[in-house]
C-alpha cells in the first residue's frame, strides 16, 4: 500500500465521473486513472506498468494532488515550480556573452559548456541534458542565425535622403533606375523541396562550374527591368556596356539617374571618364555602403534564385541564362517592392 493518496468519497466520485464520462480531454482521463490507482494503494511502478505511462506523469499527478487537490492533479500542467536563480544566469550568458569570455575555446555555446560554466561560476552541479531542458523551458531553440551586413555606413541616412530627393524631384525629361549585377552558376544553388519522408532527392551538378553575370536595372516608377547581355566577368567593361544599353533603351529621356552600389568597378576612372564624356546624360548615385536592402534589385534577384537557379536542371550555362532573362523580363516587375516601383 502506497499510503500517499487519500481521496474523500466526494473526491473519488468526482474523479470517477471524469473517467466514466469520457470526452475529448484524454490527458485529464489519463491523469484520473493514475490518481484512482494511487488512491487504491498501488505503487508508482505498478501504475506505470498498468497504464504504460511514465514515472514523470505519476510524479506530476501525486505532486499536483498534494499541492491543490483533485483539480490540480487533473490539470494538464501542474502548478508552476519555483525557477532556480541560476536559470537567469544561463539566459544572460546565451544571449549576451560568448563562451570565450569564460575561457572556453568555442565560438558558440553548447549544453556541455553551459553546464561547466554553471558548475564553475555558480557552484551548481548540473548535466548537459538538464541544461538542454532548461533552454527549452526558457523558450530558446537551436537554429541558424541570420547573417547581417555590418558595420552600418555612418552617412547612411544622409545618402538615402539625397537619393529619395532625386526620385521625388525628377523632371519630366529625366528617369531614374536602380542597378545591380547577378551571378548565374551552372552548378545549381541547393534549396529545400518537397520529397517523400525518409527519401532525399538528388540534384545533379555538372561538376565543372560555368558562370555568367547579368547587369540589370529597374526603372523607378514603373518597375520595368532592363537586362543587358551576359558577360563572363563583372567589371567596369560590363558596367559601361550596361550604361550604354540604358542610353539606347531609354533614349526618350534626357537624363538617366543610375542608383548603384559601391563596387569598385562602379567608381573606376574609366567609368568616371565615360560618364563625364556624356555631358550629363548619365548621372551616378551611390547607395550607402553595406546596405543591400536599400536596392530593390536585390529583392528581384532573391526571387530569381528561388524561381530559377535553385535545384535547376539546365545542362548548359546558355540554357540557364535564357531561363533567367526570360524570368526577369516577364516576372521581374511583379517582384519589385511597391514603394520603389511607385517612387517616381
């Protein structure tokens, strides 16, 4: 006889009603079974064997009954336990201090390293599995972080204000475009795809990679993409060819304002001489450094990779280029952020 649980006649009747009534709350019914068996004098191990339940469940029911009677014993979540003080230290370390600050030769925290830090710094003996459970209870998950570009350009806001001023004050004879280059590789980018559980689909790669670069501009106000011929290299020659292409395809406008990033070949001497020789026909505006999110063409390229280059089955680079150009010319405009497409 266990002797730990004693149900009054009224409590026993209430617990029996939960079992006999049934319903959809299967967890409460299972807990009621555990409580009745404990009250009948069965040991915890016997209850586990009869109901095929865990020792944790039996312990939770017993603990809940002692803390708050039948309602607490049948509750899906037992009464909250006091949180040990060292939990706060673990949370602060994971979110704010690298392992190196504690003498570990690691760049990220592991459960074992946290357990060692708790033992050494706080004098609390815990294992790595306890740390793992604590991290989950604190709402932390193990996942890949998001890479961000840094540090931020100190003149970011001023440069963006100047660019926006150009966009909102465009004369009827002027046009503005956002420009960038995209790299296409015959070796496909690998991305997630639907497949049968337990079966990993294969993506065939040619082995020897081939590569092309596309210079692309998006017209502010319409979102229309302008794609130049592919090149093997991304350099000043490609940039100048694209600028010449813009002059031809946007010949109805007197001045073309080109907003681009700070790549060295966008600022080279040969580019500056070419622009100066056009007598104001082309004006270059440079985005803040390390701020790719300010260029709407980047969003178009992200969509391009999702739609065309990930897991592609093209056998030649020319086939891949045709698919990419076709997508840009027919789908690119729909993927320009609306705030930029309506900027002019």
